[in-house]
């Protein structure tokens, strides 16, 4: 009698391709590793600008010539600032907790070693 792992290896089934496409990856390009494709970025920027100019009901022009979405308002900016402030304050709070714990550890170790 053969061990179980050898028996399973001998019953290996061959892979057969049935021709179905799960995800079409023909339009996906590989990004460059070293230098960015500046020509492609310029093309995308031109496409975006053309879309903004062709859809005036979605985008509006401001005094500085920049196109912004019409549903952006000062309330959205205030909310964004509030979220950013909350995230920064939470990060600083966590950093202060870690710094305090490290300082407490140093003081305890100095007391144990008899330096203080």
C-alpha cells in the first residue's frame, strides 16, 4: 500500500482550457518602472480638459480659469478641513501616548539599574 501523498500525485488531472474569458486584460498597459510616461499623462490631461469643456452643466469655470465641479461648495471644504483636523489630532494623540510610554519605560529602567 502506497502512502496517501504518493497516491494523490499519481492521479493528477491535466488542465484543459475551455476558452472562456474571465477578465479581458487586453486594454491594460504596464506602467513604467523608472521613468513615468509623460506623453500618456498629457493625453489623459487633455481628455479630462475636453470632458470638462464639453460638460458645462457639471463643471463651472472660476476666476482663475480652473474648472471645478459645481457641487463643490464652501461647506464641503469646511467638512474636509474638519476631517483633516480630526485625523491629525488623532494621529498626534497616538504619537503622544507612544512617546509617554517610551519615556515611562526609560524612567523605570533607569530606576531598576540604579542610575536615578
